[in-house]
């Protein structure tokens, strides 16, 4: 052991002798060696044009004038393709799973003489929840994820980080948070895991806590549907598509604004500290290998996220069916809860149904809308569904709108629902991921509660101001 | 998915494609450990996928691989475990990813280290290569993204490069599966001692530092005769690497290195 101490002491002495520029000298030595080696083995035939092309693209997409408009344009195109492209496969899947397979399963259950509660629980509860999630989520994800992955493989994401770096620095956060934010647009749990690229624990916590402000894949369909029904309806028909797209992008951008605002707030209060500097190499643009990218993003992202949604939707479907069919006194548990939550919902410009739906849907954001529809039908007593506690999708957007309007929905309800969908607790998977990454109950709690509080404040203010006019 | 078009080379018996079995994540028993090091954004994960048959997502942004990924393959009835290290520009600083990479090379004692570099940016990439060669004796340079280098009109004399670095150099375009069979053959040759490396050691260091390094590494060798990379340890001690000093104090370093 003594010898080891001698070694360490010797190294201390030597370090003293050679002075403190050892690190620089070593690095310089390495570079000098590298330059010698390269001189002998690499030959450039002429000035390379490819680099110049890269530089030209970079000058445009990271320019002060064009950087942001191009970013929003790309976001708009991706969303537009997702919204328009997902319509047809969605309705086809809905026809297949809800109009064909569901009655078939029911008749099978009758043939096998299942008791009514069992077939209700399994087929109307569990199966329908799963079928809905597949019909509504699979098509947009199968379009959104590959498009996103293509952009990623092309090399656009580091440019986004470069454009946003200034804003992140201003809010006291790490510039690489732009990358984790972008991942959050796909899935917040994935975004939280991606924060590992941020070295400083302080800035990493900020990135984790604010990742929920990236509108995730489970929430895009909600935004799109509600915007189509309510926002698209207040403008002339020719502009309804653009108006609803604008509303959805508006919510997404608002989310980013909240991300900067909350990051700033955190870095000025509980997570004070210096902004660390970092190097971000802008990698060369590489034409993505189209089919390979499509394939891997379908397998690695779409199916994994879909599977997770199914796993969570199945029990949620069962819970919805149960609370609608178990009665206390003359009302079901669901009806009791809605009555109880209604006054509170009114203050927020929402209603009891929406609040209850958000409680039931903590496991997976994507089942919020079907839950709302099912509960609304039950409360209003209009026919259109298939019975108490049965989750369903209506064939057309108009029919969905009719049900919601019968439930007392106005433009205010719709806008506040979109806001609340942006600003509420992360789904349970994300919460669990946050806990795994931070290993801290305190930070997990803050990351879960903070967005809900913001959601309450924002929807309350909007509702109060709205009602003044 | 794996039905990639076969080039004439791949069909040639010398590449022994039949001897290759991609084992994916099945890393239970293995004969050799292969480490994969390299700068960010050089296609490390693509090389990893091409060899193991895994499909780790490979994004075009630095820092994609944040932890070590592991996979395996079998070649000529020998099993290799592959460890994909986080991409780093250097091994000299204290950030988390560099520490993971450095400690694995130093203490994980990989049988072979593949250093993936971007052929178009060789000079910048050599910084890491030369550092890795201070740590390990058995390494191969995977000169990746050759397709881009060609488009950039770069010509690389791989023989001279191999001679200067003292390790085999394999040009590849992992995205198109080009050069991967040759790379696997080289890994197997290195692991089985059919190729012996004489890695380049950093030369352009000021005299006073060089003599300090020599003095210290002689002492280290006296204390631990079987240590393979006393020179690198000397660098770390002069740098004041608290992790290495701590391990030395506890006597863990020796266990790890033997």
C-alpha cells in the first residue's frame, strides 16, 4: 500500500514540475501527431462541393430571418400530412374493429352464454378501449413517427437545437434541451430518457420537468379532433382546415412558450445556477435510407408506443365500464363523481365529465376523448352509444360534435379542453420514467403536479375572461 | 429486412459469410469482448447494428447513444460480445459519457477495440484514435462513411494509414453494409492473435513531459509488472484523475486490470 502512496506522491511532484499546461500540451501533441499522419495518407482531389452545399443549407435553415419560419413550416407540413393522411386508415380501422368485430364478439358471447356482466366487462369495456386506441392512434403514429425519424436521420434536429439555443440560454436551460423537447413531441417518456445527453444535473432536471410541455403523441389526436369540430366550425368552410391546423400549431407553440417560461422560473428559483456551455457539432446532412427508416421507426417506435397504449387502455376500459355500471343508491359511481366535479369544472370552463375523464385516463392520454364521449352520452341520456359504460367511436366527426354539443359544450369548453390537454399531469408511464431517471420522489412529484396547477390557472383565467365578454 | 443485396465480395468464400451468426441481444456466453469506440456521428451505432443484427435506432445527431449498448455475434464458432460505447471526441475530460467510454476501455479490458471514424473528417477523429491506442494494444480502425468521402473527392491511402497507426484499417460504408465482412474477419484475426498490432504512441510531447511520463510509468510497471497500459495510467495520474487515484488507493485498479 505504501508503494501506491509513493506513486501518487511522485505523480503530484511531477505534476508540479511540469506545470499546469500539461493538458494543453498533451492535446497539442496529439493534434500534431494527427496532422502528420493525415498528411501522408489523405489526398484531396479538389475543393469539395458537398461541404459547400451543406454550408449553404445551413446558412438558410439556421439564419436569423429564415430559421424560425422554416421550423414552423416543417412542423406544419408534418402535422398536415399526419392529420390528412390518418383520416382514411382511421375510419377503416374503426369500421373493422368497432362495427364488424365488436358485434361479432358480442354474438359469440351470447352463443357461449356468457353472463351479461362478463361480456359487458370484457367486450364493451376492455375490448372497446383497446380497439379505440388502435383505430385512433395507430394511423397518426404510423405517419408522424416515420416523418419525424426521416427529419432526424437527415440531420435537421441539431439545427433546431442551434436555432433554439439562444432562447434556452435566456431561460437558464441547456441548449441540448431542444433535442429532448423534440423527442417529447413523439413521446414524453422517450424525451425524459433522452435528457441523459445533458451533463449538468441542474439543467437535466429542468429538461425533465418541462418535457411534458411538448405535446405528445397521445395528445395530438385529441387536439386535432377538438380543433376540427369546434375551431374549424366558426370560420367559413373553405378555411376550416387551415383554422384547425392553426389552432393545433398554436397549442404546440404555446407549449414551447410554457417550456421556456417554466425553465426560466425554475432556474431563477429552486434550480439556480450557471448555464453550462457545450459543443454541438452540426453533422453533415445525410440522405436518409428511406425504407429502412420507415421500417425501423414502425417497429421500434410506433409498435412499442402502441403496445404501451393498449396495455394501459385495457384496464382503463374495464374501469370505465365498472364505474358506469356499479350503482350507489340510484346513481352510478361515474354519475356521482361527475355531479361532484361539475361546479369545479364550470370554474375552469370545463365540466365534470372532462375532469373525471382525465382522472380515468391518467394511464394513457389517448383514451381521454372516448371516455368523455361515453360519459357524456350517459349523462345526457341521448341515444347513440351502445349502453352504459360502453366506449365507442362515432362514425363521423359531425356526430361526435353533436354529442358534445348536447353535453353543453361551447367553443370555450373546446378551447379549454385543448389547453388542459396541453397542461396537465404526464401519463403514468412518463411519471414512472421520471422517477427512474431522477430517483427522487420530490422531483417526480413536482414534475407531475406543476403542469396541472398551471392548467388550472390558465383554464380558470381563460374562462373568467371569456365570460366577461 | 436483413435481405440486403449481396455484393460480389460478400459472395466470395474468403469472407465466410456462412460463418457469421448475428446473435442480437443474446450476450450470455462469449469468448471475446469487442468494444466499439468513436466520435459522435460517425455511424458507430450503424456498424453495431450491421454486425449484431440489432436495430438500435441511429439518429443523425451527436449524443444519440447515451449508455452502453450490448449485442453479440458468432463467427467461426466463437462468440463475441459487442459493447457500443457513447460517442466522444476525446477521453481526457470528466463528462459522464467520456468517463463511461474511458473506464470501459481501461477496466473492461476488451479483447478487440473497433475505433469508428468518419473518413471525411479523419484528422479531427484521429484525436480520439491516438488516445485509444495509448490504452489498448488490440484495435482496428473502421474507416466509415467511405461513400461520403468518395463523394467529397477524398482519397485515403489505407496502407500508409495502417502502417502509421500500427493497426489494421478497414474501409467501410456501414449504412450500405459495405466492408462489414472484412471488418468481422479482422476482428476475429485480432482476437485470435493472427494479427499483432504495434500501436502508434503519441510522439509530439514536450521533452519535460515525456520524461515525467516515462519516470512515472517505469515506477508503475515496477509496482504492477503485468499492467498493459502504464503510459496511459501515467497520463491520468499527471492529469490528476480522481477516479484512477481512488481506485489505486483502494487497490481496485489492480484487480480490474488483471
